[in-house]
C-alpha cells in the first residue's frame, strides 16, 4: 500500500480528468467504514450492519468540480432506490486543508442538499482501506458485502444505474422503475462543455504550472508581483503582494489580482476567505471589461462577488461561442486564499 502523501497527490491530479475502470464481477469484500472522524445524516454505519443492502460508496470532496457535476445523479439515485434497498454513502475525503474541517463539510452538505450518510474521512483512512486514488470514485456493493463494480470519474451514468438495478434485483427487489436518470443542472453542477482546452491548475507552488508573472514565484515568503501583460493560453500570474504556500496563494495586502488566459465555457476558482472569517470582495473582468451575460453563478453581471466560505466559486460561464478569454479577478480586501482553477 502506497503512503498517504502519494494517495493525496495522485488523487488530486485526477480531479480534472474523466476516466472509467470496470473490474471483475467480484472485486473482494467491502472494507469497513469505522475510522471516519464524524458522520453526517446518519449514525455510524459498518460493512457488517450493511449486509443485506445494496450499497453505493462514493468518494467525493465538495471543492472538486468533477464531484459536484456528478452529485445530481448520486442524490437522485439515493432517493429513487432508497425504498428498494439501496444505501448511498458519500465518503468525504479532503483534497485541501479546509476540506478536513468537519464544520466546513457540514455546511457544504447542507448547502448542496446532500441527505444521504456522509462519513468525514479527514485522514483518508477509508480512502486507504478501499485503495482509492480518484475523485470522484464509486464502488457498487452487493447484499453479501462484495464489491461488484467500480467507476472512476464523471460520466457513464446509465451504466452505473444499470449496475444498481441489477444488484437490487439480485437482492429480491421487484417493481423497479427501470428508466434511467437524465439530469439537468445549473451552476457548477451543470455538465461540462465539449470545448475545454484549459487544464486544472493549482496556485500553490507544490503543483503550480504555467506561472507567467515576470517575477519568479517566491516560496513561503511575501513577494510583490506584476500580472503578465499578454499571457498565452493557460498562462496565469499574480498582481500585487502575495505569499505563495505549497497549497495556496494568500493575498497579503489589497488590492491584488490573479490573471488567467483560458479556453472553456466555465471557469471556477477554489477560494477561501481571510483566516478570521472576514469576507473578501472581488471584481471579475473578461478581456478588461465586466462579464455581463458571461458572469458565473458566484459573480454578478458587473463582476462583483464575495468570498465568504472556503469552497469552489463559479466566476465565468460563456453564454455564446466559447473562445480564448483573459480573466482578471481583483480582490479588494486582504487575506483571500486561492487554491486552484478548474474549467468546464
């Protein structure tokens, strides 16, 4: 078994990747769930107590765009098949430091309308027991506690639902609605576009790529940066006084900005407020102007918004033809932390 640092690194890299893997008809016993730091929406469950049920174990984290886009299906399956004997368990396994905080997870679960059981796996114990590497990842378990199928990444929803139906029938369920779910969603949960040419990009120096400010990124120390004047596609940079840590960049004094040249319908940033919880105001521009109709669900037509909680913020949704665009997000208050940029 690989060490925890490897698991976290490997998993983080898949968060922006679509993948599928299907195993043999019997992939072994379901590992136990007894090392979660807390449970939401349920008393603690175990592999033993779940015998006789069909179980879907889904690994997710609330700041991952891929997990969020899959969530409408997971929620719907949990409700649709509950009376037929399906138990959905959403193992919340963190990517960033703030994802480990049970209070943050509790807020996210409430905001996202997640009603199924959620074990908070802050130290990746359940993750490691399953030998999981990906967000999102789903494991389908039969009435005998055997893993019968697994799926990594987004997509293939019809196939996954057919697996659920098959396992429920094996368990004696009758009268199932055998249609499959077709979900539409708004905001960050909407399916991705078919024209994404920008990769998930991390702001912290441990995994930062394509940094294009004229000044070299300084590690763990305050540095004043100039934004790149004409960034090429997928290049980005800071403007103002920032402290780059391994996981994130923190704005030391306001104002300050991040500039990013991208090609996709949607642009999201994982952001956190100041350490004392004070909200941070921001203003988004696209090619130097207010976004207008191309604003995201977390920004207005004038580009204005606020960072109040550590989470993913949708800043841009291009309504017309998808094209190369330069984003500028200016933060009007100090202390904001920027973790990653994702696209859709």
